[in-house]
C-alpha cells in the first residue's frame, strides 16, 4: 500500500510540473486528489488494513496529499506569473513609434506667429524685447506719458479702471517709462503685449495686442525713425515697400507722425484684375502705425535716471499686431482671431 502511495505521488509530481496552464493544472488536481482519484480512495481504505499497517499507511497518504496540494498551489502561482509576463511582453507599447492615427500637428496662433516675426525683425535691428505689467498705475499709463488730465483716454468710457489710480493698460508704452527707470541711455527696446480698451466692432476688440518701440541715444533723429520703419516694412510686407510719414498728434511724441506703407496688393491703387484695391481703398498707401520723436516733457519724468532732454533724444512707435496680421493675410474681421474657430486657424501656420 505504501509503495502504491509513493508511486502515485511521483506520478502526480511529474504531472504538476508538466502542467502549462491553469486548466491543465486543474485536471491534474482532479486526477490525483479528486473524489474518485486513487489517493483519496487509498485513504478511505486504511480502516480495512491490519492494525499495524494503518498508522504508517495513513501517515504516508496524508503526507502525499499535503505535498501534492502544496505543489499545485506553488505551480498555480508560477503559471499566473508566467501568464502576466507573457501578457506584458505581448502588450508592450513602443513609445518611440508614431501614433496611429498620427496626431494632428499643432501650430502657432496667427497672432503669436506675427508677433514673433515682428520681434525677429527688430531684434535684427539691435532692439531688445521688454515686458511689463498689464494692470498698470495711472502714473505710468497716462501721467508719465504726458497725457493731459482732460485727455479723453482717461475717461471711464474709454479705459478699464481697476481702482482710481489703477487701470488695465491701454498701450504698452508704460513699459518705456519703466525701462528708462531701470537703465540710463542709450536704450533700444520693443515692448509687445496685451492691452485693453473699451472697444468692440469689426476692427476693435476690448483686448488686443501691441508692439511699442523706443530708441533713445545722443544723436537719434527723425531720419533714424524713418529708416527703422522702412526696414521693418520691407521685412514684413516685401522688399519693394516704401514708407510715408504724415503729421499727426500723440501726447508723448513731438513731432508726431502717422506711418503708411506702400500697398503690397496693387499698383497705383489698381489690382491685377483691374479692380480698385480693397486693402488701400485705391490710395496706394496703407496706414500701419503711429510714431514720433519723444516729447521732452516725457524725459522730464525720468531725468534723474540719466535722461536729460538737453542732451539726449529719441523716437517711439506703436503698432497693433492684429492690424499687421489682418493686412498681411486679408482677414476681414478682427474678432476672427478670438473665435477659436479651427476652420479659420488651420489656414495659417
């Protein structure tokens, strides 16, 4: 009897080791430890043996059963781990492979792209890029820029007030004052950023973007301003562009000018198909920005920082990034830049 138990144990051990799946292992368990299996039947027949054989036989049978159960449990754990390893190997994702389907390629928003192009032009001309707060003190936004106390831009109907002496900046020009407070001349900077005014129509939005420019040195003249703007216009609108300066008024420049660039869409106001040019309205010129020589009164606010109006002079200019983008790409409505319509945005970049 004991020999038979040993034989069954060895057979079961071999079958357990050979089982390659949970289902095969369950079949081995039923075959050797199930209700009708030989080993349990031997245990049930121990009572029929001679008294001196019952103890050793029962002990051997119980040891065999416990050993086989332990082997089955261990083999089951091995199979689970093996199955997990195989699944991880099969399901492994190579993150270096391209997506399927390929993800849509992003692009810069047209306003961001235009801003960077303008920055690149002026950086190439020797200007640095400066930035400042969008929530600004009235002192920097109006007072230090020579705005009279009765200037209409100060009115609550034109400007967003946060407090009596705090506004959402109406232009990026306040950074010019802040920059001059931080360093003595010479200074050559451009100041891009968001600005805010109470306007909303086809060509105005409450939030928009500007780039201001400031150049201050010992011998800066209006000719330097014109040459700088000519280089800018040709870089943005084409090498054949010309610029025209027209008298105007701005509180912080004297003299002040409006700047036009020769139209890039027509010849003498007429398009290639013989129609009146819709961009320049047949005038052959397109207004792009305002500029002028720095008013000495402005230098008076930063005199203590080395800006003596008797010794230095400079020029300033300002343009809307949206306007430049609209002119270059024929965008008819300023609000399209902010609608987040993918059909519109995907046409650029």
